[in-house]
């Protein structure tokens, strides 16, 4: 298809309200033209000018099977021809939906029972909150409603999920968080630990703080704890040693449900099929999205454990039908896309690839970056990793935000053909390439990142800012 680039840019600027874009700078042209992304193959995308970029972030940590997978496109097309839509209300289903749900219940960690479908990670977490409230109402604990999430946790941007997200810029000017949602400290050892505090000691302290918070709120008022197995948008930060064991002991003690938000970690990213399996987490509810369809179709799922589901079923005579559902819950094209993607995940053992290539990736990141004078920490697991830049390594002090070090490094990488994301909470360059990435491709990614980091480091040194 030939497109008129100027016309597309003009239409876009005039009519698209872009997420996470400074609206005035975009409208005035200060941010330049939008990037028109046209095609993708493997780990690369191509823009309207024919420039190739390595997508070191798999879109938004989601295109796990890579771009241009004809098997998935064909499954979507087949289903669209056969039956483009039918709802799943009032006991209607499709073969693809039933097959997918059976697969998810069998492959998910813990004792899972049922799957409720949505279109995004945000709405799936919205559903999780309602399930927690419904569950506690049905079992006669109507005050057990507060949901605790963590600072730096990301769970979406809708009303409840945006409240769960522990980042103030998602709340400011949007009248959030809701009063039911409470935040506790992030499991971020580099920034959160006291001097000489080991990972285990720090993890135990975070668990003790959670225990104290639940005591203060009253255990009868706390329904659930939601967390990502690995902090994602909060800085791609694996948990400190012993964290999950200590946290789960606190939750059990207070009869508080655990929601594992596996939107990023589900389907292989950590090197295990689920992050919960990687860290010994036994969730009551699991949220998945992104990798479920590798973003070939918007589909999310709230996977419901036996403990919660049994209460819902037992209470049904009293409350009637389960009154929650979207027009697109269990969309057959989404289900067909997910089945085709899961076929690839299993056939190509993408968790295994994330483990093996991921170990190589983590080693390369550490070797190339950890000793640089502007790097505070290199961290990650499987095929997700981050480099955190600091102005003062010894004193652990960030750069002046006005220097925009993270954004400049991300731009320098992009100018060299690599998308690596500048993340919030400091100067962080994040990576989450597709799970089909090879070792040779890791070498390419790391080489470009190295050139980008060194170019900005040289600028800082010349300017006397380092
Ligand atoms: N949970 C996690 C852990 C996420 O990373 C995201 C998206 N980045 C979401 C929830 C929200 O998903 P969505 O953007 O599809 O609403």
C-alpha cells in the first residue's frame, strides 16, 4: 500500500489523542511528526520511510512471538471468515474459547478453575477487584474490601487498576486513587534498602511492613494484595531474594487473597511459563494479557482459582447470575489468536528460549554496562532487563532530571536503529525483546545500546556533568 506520509501525519496530528504524549508539544510540532509504523517481521519493525528498527521492547512487552507470524494471521482470518463474533453470555461459547480456557486452566500455576475474558490488562485487573469484593460479600465478610498494591507497581490505567498502579503521575489530576486501594513499599533493593541491608533482610522488612499495614487497616478490612512477580513498568526489577516467600506468609496469616499480575511475565518472559512458577508464587487469581495473543488481537484473562470460584458457585442460588461481562468477553477471534500463539509458545519452547538466550542477554548487559561510571545497576531476568543510570555511583544519587539522561540514551539508541525504552522513576533504559530473539540478535541489541550509552556518556563528560 502506498501512503501519502504528509497527509497521514496531518490527519494524525489533528485527530489522534495519543497516550503518554505531551499534547501541546505534539500539537505544535515541537515533538516532530508521528512515527508511522508500517510493517514488522521477526524482531524488527519498519517505518513509512523504509527505516528498520530492532524492537527491543516487543511493542509494549507484548509481541512475544515476533512480528509477521503467518500462522497467527491465518488463524485470525480463518476464524473471521467462519464466525467473526458471538458473545459468551448466558452459556454461549465457541470451540476456540472452550479449547483456550481448558489450556489456560491446565497450564496456569496453582489450582485454577475458570477463566473470565476481557480486552486489556487494565480491565482484567478491574475484574479481579470485583471478584475479590464479590467473593468476600458472598462468604459473609462484607468489610474485607481493601486491596493493597505496591509503589512502582503497574496494573493498568482504568479507574480501579489505575488506582492499584503505584505511580503518582497516573493519579494526579485524575482524581485517583480510589479509597479502597492502599499502597505499600516497592521491592526495589537498589533504591529501597538501608546501607548494608542484604536482599533477604530487605525482603523481610518489606514483608514486616506489609504485616503492619494489614494490622493497621484491620485484617477484616483487607481483601487482596496485587503484585507483578517482577516489577515491570516500575523499572524492570526482579524481587529481592526471599521476597515472595515472606510476603505470602503474611497474606496467608491474614486471609488475604493474592492476585498475580502476570500481564508481562505470563507465557515465558522470565524463562518460566509464568513468573509465579519462577518465584514460587501460589496465586488465588492471575491476570494475563499481552503475551496471551502476542498482541495480535486485544485479549486478556482473569484466571480464577478454585478457592474463589467455589464461593462464587456456592453463592449463586442467593445472588443469581454472575452479573459481570463485556460484549467482547471471550471474543472468538481473540481466542483463535491466543490458541495459535500458544501453539508457537509451546512448539518453539519460548520460555526455554527466554531462559537460555535471556541468561546470555543478562550476562552481556552486566559485562558491557555494569562498570561504566554512569551506571548504578544492571538488572533483569529472562528476556527483560534494565540499565539504571546515576550521576553518582558511590553516593547513589540520580542525575538532575533536567539532563534527561534516560530519554537521551533511548533516543540515541533509536537513532542507531534500536528501540529500548526510557522508563519512569529515574534514568532507566529498559529492554524486553520478543521471546524469539536469538543470541546473534542479542549481540546486535547490546552493541547498539553500548554505542548509544557511550555517546551520551561522552556528552555528559564533555559538558562537565559527569
Ligand atoms: N498489568 C501489567 C503488569 C502491565 O504491564 C500492564 C500494561 N503495561 C497492564 C497491567 C495493563 O494492561 P493494558 O495496557 O492492556 O490495559
